[in-house]
C-alpha cells in the first residue's frame, strides 16, 4: 500500500492524468455507514479493489476526519440512512466544504430517493448490497472531478461556463465559444450519473459538477472588480486579467467571467437608459425581471401592470398619489423615492420603500422609485433601477396601483422600457435565480396600493435592499460614462448606503445586478444573501422594512439622482418611466417583452 | 482480484474431500433459500488477510440484527400504529440482511414493510414473528456451517475458496 500510495501521490502531482494506470490503486476512500455489517463488507470490497479505506460508523466522525485531514481522501462513500445525521446532509457538507466526490449508498432504491441524492450532489448512488464490480469504477468520479477543476481553472477567456443565456445578450467575446465550451463541459461533466451540481452550481453558473461555494459578490468585492475593469478598460477587460488585478482568493476566472457579463449588460443598460429619458425606467427594467421572479406575492399581482404596458395611458387610479408626488416639484423624481423603490428590484425592499413613498400610488413609486432607486441601487441591480420595478411588474399583482398609475403616467413607453431593462438584466445574469421566496415575503408586505405599498416597501427595504453596489455604483457611475444612469447609480449608491444604514437588514449585494437577468435569478441571490453573486435583490431577511428609513433614503436618493434624470424623464416622462417599469416587470410575467433595447414606448 | 479468480464455484464444489463437502453445504444453504448469491460474494472476499472473513461478517450481522430486531419490537409496543417508525426500523434490518445475503429473512422484512404501508397492524405483527423466526433459523444454520469449517481445520482452510 505504501508503494501504491506513493504512486498515487505521484499521479496526483501529475494532475492525475499521468498515472492513470496506477491511479485507482491506492485511492483513498472514506466509507461511512452506521450498519456495521455493511461497513465491514464495504471495507473489504474496497480493499479488494485496491483502494485505501478508512471507515467510520458515524457521520459526525466522518466530517471530523474530513475536516482535519482534508487532503487525505479522494472519495467518500456514505449511507443514506444514518442515525446521527442525514446522509444527504453529509453529502452536501462534504461537497461544499471539501469538494470531494460523494457516492451514496442505500438499500432504498426508490427513484425519489435516488433523485434526491443526485440533486444534493452525489456523484453516484449505489444500491445495497453493493457488488464489487460497481466499486471498481468509482475512481472515475475522482478523475472526472479533477479534470473539471483543471478545465475550470485553465480556461482563458470569457467562457463563463453556462452562460448560455448571457451569450445571447452579450454576444461579444465569443459568446459562441462560451456556449460551445459550456455545452462541452456539461457533457463532460455529466458524464455518467448525474454529476449533480446542477443544483449546486454557483451563481456563476458554473456548470461543473463540483460544488463550489457560491461566490458572494459583496460590495467590497464588486468594488475591486469595478476598479479592475476600469483600470483595464471596459473593452479590454477580460476575466483573467480582471482576476489577476483583483487579486482575491477563492474566486475563479469563471466567477469573474460571469460577473463581468452581468456587469457589461448592466453598463449597456445604463447607456441605453442614458440615451433615453427614462433612465429610471431602464434601471427598473433591469431589475424587474429579477423582481418579477422574485416571486413576491405582492409582485405577482403586478401583472396588472403588464396590462397597461401596452397601453401607455393605462389608468392608474392609484397613481394619483404618485403622480401628485411625482409632479410635485420636490417630487420630481424624488417623490418616487426611486432609490428606494427601485431597490425593491434588488431586494424587494426597494420596492417597498418606493411603494411606501408613493403611498397609494404604487406605480408611481415603483416607477419613479424604480428609476431612481434603481439607479442608486444599480449597484444592486446592474440592470438598473428597473429592477425593483421589474419585479413588481412581473410578479406582483399587488401593485394594481401601478397599473393604475400608468394612466397617470400615461406612459406606456416607460413600462416597456422598464421591461426591456428588466429583460436585459435577466439576460445578463445567467445564474439561475429562483423566485425569491424571501421576496415573496417582502412582497406581501408591500402593499401595492398606497399605504400598503409603503409597508410593503418597508418590508422590502428591511429585507435588505440590495444595494450591493453602493460603493461600486459610485465608482463606475462617476468614473465612466456620463450616463445619467450612472449618475443615478451613484446616487443610488449613495442612497443605498443611506438606506442601508437605516435598514440594517438590507443586504446590499453588489452582485444584485448580476442576478437580475432573469428576475428570478436575481431574486434568489439577493434574498439568500449567500448567493449574492447575482446581485439581485437582497434577501428580505427580516421582511420588515423601516418605512421611514426607506422613505428617507429614497428621498435622499431622489435628490441625488433626481435632478438630471428626473428632469429628463419627468417631462411627461414619468409616464414613460412608469410604462417602462411596468414593461420590465411584464417581461417577467411572460408578457410580451420588448427585446433588445429598452425603448420608451 | 487474485482471490476472486480463485474462487470459482466449480472449483470449490469439485473437491471431493471434506472441504468440498463444506462448500457444498454452503451451497445447500443457498439452495434452501436461507442465503443467496450475496453470501457467496462475502465468502469470496476471504483472503489471507482475513481468512475468516465470512464468519466475522456473520457474527457481526447476528449481533447487530439482534439489536435491530429488538428496536422493532420495542417500537411495536411503545408506538402503536406508528407505521412510519416501524417501517424505518425494519428498513435498517432489511439493509443488513441484504448485505449478508440472508434472503429468507429479507423477504420477511419486505413483507413487514408492505404491511406497514397498508397500515395493517395484524399483518405487521405476523410478519415480524416470521422475521424473528427466520433470524433464529439462519443463525443456527450458519453457526453449524462455520463450525464445520473450523473442524475442517487446516485442510479445510487450505481448500477454502480463495485461500
């Protein structure tokens, strides 16, 4: 065994590719099973396969062993039913912490259980009694994983593995290549038995079967990212270089690549916004998808918005308030508390805040807020303020007001714009965003109409408006183009930070924008916080939004951003904004979404 | 692998001597249904490092299964009609049985679980009794089997498959 172990190590030194012949010999396996009979048998079988076996009857011991001697095992085989810990749980932990291939073992061969194993990340699922022939091939999982790693780290440019969706949006830098590579990787990775990972794929959409801990694009991280990108020049920024510049550990090129994609989309959206009056809308647009997918119940009702999408002059009875607000001089954009409402996109909170501000006029808030907050919260939503609104549009039927606001705004365009943005956001963010459950919570709190909205907004806000990019927004907002959006973003950033302070629960996730690509994605990310990669809406963890805080933030944001945008967009642009916002949301709902540029309808 | 290659059934059974008789005994047990192919696999794993591997596994099995059986028994008493619990305990026992190749016992375990699924208390009780009975019977037979093997002594050991 010693000799074999040495050989194995040599093989490893070669990256595991060189000594293929010897590799399976001496592979170090940890076997976990509470049944002593099975364990003994398994041990013997594995020894007969010439593996190096360590056994334990308890999951806790297994974890301890793995944690202490991380590099001393190549593979773990574990029973499903164990008294001290569920086998699936162990499976997850091992995958996350040690990133080792895990094979499940059970006497229970029901499809459901097997499925569960695979979705939790098992490389394989064996039925008891295990036969030696089956164990002879388990080494393949180790090799596969290793080569996946090698491939992931070795890739050179932008091939964020599974950003197929992004490819459509991005289109640059060999989106085609990306796709190809992705599909290739998928094929390779999923070689045999569901190398799981689908479920556990990173935010970055890392399709590999490895379970890497999700990369959380914190504000700090995003700031570094943006700084690196700016330093390289947005056109020349490639993931590898960015990664080098950033000089952060635990981030792969893949992570950077996907983040970059989102970022690019975000910038694109910004520029689109800037060109249009509906900067806000754009912002919202991006967000909307995210929000929409957030699955906020409240937002679901937002479908109403969609309705008026097509009709610019939808009737927003509710928006009256909003309009009033909007029209009020101070209101301008401010009234909407764009920053905050927009944040909803990020974290639903924004929504609530915006809503809150708007009061009855959800739409108004949303739209406005969406624009404004979005901008500020652009950090959160790369896609722009529309984010928050997006979510609204798509999902929250609860914002009937918004729909109504449309009439007030009489801006079908804006909604369409918004939608577009939302869409873009979605596109940008490959990572799958699931409807944020937390958002749901938040959404419910966000009464669409007036007062309700406020509370909802508040709840959203409390959930942690995703303002991940607070800081970042500032840098790139100011530094880069003169997009009003950027400015707004900055404002948002500012406002976000402001909001953040007031809403401790808000979690600003710089990566929010990333996530918004498809609304749902965003949602999840922000919500979870852990997923923050997406930069979606910050998880509404608390679900409680401090109305006042949010409102005040929004106001602040409005002021910050408001001017340029508001002035631009306001001139009758409110309608546009509203429309846009709604449009964005709609996109999520599957309402015909205006592809491509966000256009003010 | 070497061991496995040596463990060919025909080779074993062909022996006309006592070892061959022992091997055939094992097969008889299989034919009677007490044990199945899995037990042969277990025996095949015997090698120089663990010459009594099958017996060790069997001993371990009986010890552990006694515990599992008593778990089921207690559950039947303490948690009337808690089919889920009963089923869970029985599942553990069934897993153990399949590892060693105790086929008759395993099928009784399975019918117990079926009754659990149906919510049939009477059926559960009946099949549980059968499980216990099969357990006892298997234990008896395997003990006799291993004793024979031991008595075969070095000669028997030498001719044992894989040895």
